[in-house]
């Protein structure tokens, strides 16, 4: 599968974390300081188009410090950052809307469901998040969907975008069509996407069962520019998918609603953003041979955030300050939910401030966030333990501070110290019920669970340069080493005295260390990118069946190289991915030490990609994933071998 680094254009279009589209001015790369306190990576629309994303995880695993749980049958994505996965340790969002759907089973603790065909970009933040999107332990991911300017060609007031692709090896056809218009300060976009795939074959030529899906999705968004700096965006994204996973036929329906207001009158003191949102995800077990047929789990979430960005001078010191508040509440209900909670509510609110002081070559960025969460609910525990109630709440003050020195026009070393908190989830706190077919295997809640906390350091350096080999080339890179010390990590264990399983806080300090590198070079004629991650973790292992292995591979490399011809109308390139072995969770019932084993065979994947612009409106693209048809089991795999050699052919029409 191909990856390309899109060059930095003189004029570009981008979206903020809430999906609002803004035009970016021309950037002087050499003179533009990177924000040292933000360890972020972004995948833009051009790369997604060229790569023709089949699964969101295919792209996320090319980013430093990021991996995903891989279930060949599961279309949802479970993001892992620096070895932390599930139950809100990573805040995953769609258009800035938290996706808090969780469930308990032989699987990741929850998934996020979005159609890759509707994506406009992906933003990843590693480490503690002080501002909007905080309240997680290890970072956040925002999956941005199409907006008006992703469909309209520059200078047009009305337009359409159509994508049709076909893939061998069970992928079959995928279609997406979108239309947009803008008039008198009003913009509107609508899109619909469909895919119906079959079981694929692995590198050995064996069919992997349950790997097909029947997906239809769509969106409608409206943007209003009222003048005077006032703007409003309204949107809805829908997702409906039928698939087979974890021994059951399942249906997932996801609805994401957004309202984004911005007031930017041109004053350095005021750039106000007010965002409100609602998300409703329902999972149904519609068929299968087990006793959970008929299970329905629903998560309804609603929230808002308010923030303002100010820029001013304090004598010779330039100041940029972001201050705000955010709140999120979700309600969980389940019917025939097995070990999942019967019903419950959680809420999280935070007040934050993040300010950068720039003086001479130095940037000092102190940030502070206060989090408060509450959790309450009730349910039927099991035939042995009866009913129960839970009502807990707690607060946390989480600081972060970064010092950076712009020692040259192209190099910026920095150091960050931070603290973050992750509250226990409803599923962990209110675990209950019996294992299907076994009354002796009981599960019990733990209302005394404390939140996980981490504090640690990050040492890194940013590089930004232009004109290294050619006058128009651009080079960017970021390398960093991080250390995270985790207290009160939550994992499941067997409680002999109760003859039951429950989640508990692990005593002592668990340590995670790692090195991350991201480098990109673009000289227009040629381009290249490199991502490397090394991980070292002694986190207590998750118990298989109440979660899933969370350890990242020891080493992950993703590299791509390509070239542009015929006035950049033809692009060709190749990608290489290497994933080593690493720790794999085993059964650990005592927490006396991580019950893990060195598992997973290393594997190498090679892909080719190409695109050709036939006219200004028509583009065709093709790629080959797993060119060498390697037989492998993806690291962090729940079930199913990786997909064998697969050919993709697609076209994009935009007018």
C-alpha cells in the first residue's frame, strides 16, 4: 500500500479539530517555529487519496508511537499510543467528538467506527493533552471527515467529487459521491459511501472467515459565514455496517452530530470557539451460535467545549495563550449484555490553560488542566451476587511544561514534563454477570477503582529546513525519547476469595520508555518519508478475555519513497513496513509480575502505488499491497492472518 508525503503548497486548505475549514497562508518554513509542546502527526487528504485507505489502521500504524489492535473481522479501529490501549487511555474522536463506546469481551475494550472513504484527514497527538481532547492517559486521535472545501475545487462555488475503486482478494467495489456548493456566505456538502466486501485470502492462499462487511455511510454539513468574524458549522455523520466478528453477526449504527461556532473578529485578543456535539452508537448481536444473540449495547454521548486564543506582547515577550473548558457526558445501556454493565452514566469536565512565552530563542509553554469525573450506575451482578449500585467521583490537577530553544533557524531542541490522568470506565468499575454457559465463572464490580495517572519526561529535537539540495525542497523531522511512570494501572485479575474476576489497580509504578522518529523530505521531483518507533514497557499484562494485549512491537519501521513526472501529473512510489516481535500478554492472576511472553514473528511488507492525472478533473490510481504475498499474523492481532497480495484500482473525478 502506498504512502506519499504531500508537499507543502504555497496556498493550502486545512481543517481544525472540529472540522471547520480554513485557508492557510503561505508559509516560510525556515522562519516558522515548530510548536515544541505539541508532539503531533497529520495525514492529509492527498495522502489518503493516493493510498486509497482500506482500513484506518493501515495509516495509523505508519505514524511514530502509534499502533492499532488488528482483528481481521472487525471494521472498527482501536488506537494504541505508546503501548496504551482501550478504556479511554487514548481519546479517539470523529470531527472532535469523543467516541466512548466500550464493551467487555475477548477483544479490545472498545472501537471507533468511521468509513475511511469519508475521511479528509487524521490528526494524532502523543503524550499528555492539556487542552481540548484531554482526560486521556497517552494522547488523542481525531478522524476528520469531508467538509465543503474538500469537495469544491479552488475558485468554484459548486462542485462534485466521485470516487470509484475496485480491489482484488475480496475487496471488491467501493463507491463514494459528494456534492458541495457555496453562495452568499453559506456552504453545504453532502456525501454517501458504500462498500460490500467478501472474505480475503492470506499469504498462504487460505480464506480468512468473517472478513467481509456491508457498509453504507454518509454525511451532511452546512457552514455559515455571518460576517464580522462570526461563523457556524453544523454537521451529521452516519455509519451503518453489518459484519461478523467474535463468533457473532453484528450490526453497528453510529450517529455523530456537531455544532461549531467561531468568533474571530481579527483581534489578537479574541479567537473564540464554541463546539457542541452528540454521538449515539448502538451495537447489536443479530446472529450466531452463542448465547449472546440478541445482545444490544448503546452509548449516548453529549458534550461541549469553549476556548479562546489570545496573542499579545509583554514587553519583549510574545505570548500566545489558549484557555477554556470542556465537558462530556455519556450514558451506557445494555440488554442481554453478558458481562457488560446494565446501565450507567459517566461525566468528565476540565478547565485548562496553555500559554507559550517566546523571548529570543526560547519558548516556554506551561500548561495546566483540572479534570473531574463522576460515575454512577446500577445493574444485576450475577446469580451468586445479585444487584449492585456504584457512585464515585474524583478530581485531578494535571500540569505540563515545555522549554524549547531555537538554537538555529532549522533546529529546535526541547524538553517536556507532564502529568495526565485516565478515570476508570463504566465497564471496568461495573463489571458483572456470568460467563456464557458457566455460572462458576462470575464477574464482580469494583467501586473502589482509582484513576490511572502518569507522569514523565520527553526529550526531543525538531528540524525544519528548506533549500537543502534544491531551492524548492523541504525537510522536516522530529526525534524524541519519552519516559512515562504509571501509577494505579488497571487490569483484570482472578480473586480467589470471591471465586470471581474483577478489575483492580496494580500496586507500584509501571514504566514505559520509547524512541520516536518522523522525517519527511520533498523536493517535488522526488519525496521520501520515514517513521521509526522503539518501545520498552513493563506495564502489567491485560488478562485475555477481559481486554487484550496492549504491548507494542519492540520496533516498527515505515518508509516510503517516490517520484513525480510529467509536470507532476504522474506519481509513482513504493512503501516498506517492518514490524518486529515483542511482548504478548498472558494470563496473570496475581500481578506479581507481568505474565508475558516474547511473541509474534517479525514480518516485512512491501507495497507499490501510482496515480495519474488524466485531466484537471479526472485522476486514476492504483496500488499493490503485500507485493511479496507474505504470510504473516499482524502484531496485536485478535484473530485472522494478514491479507495476502491485493491489487487496487480506482478513479477520482472532481469538477
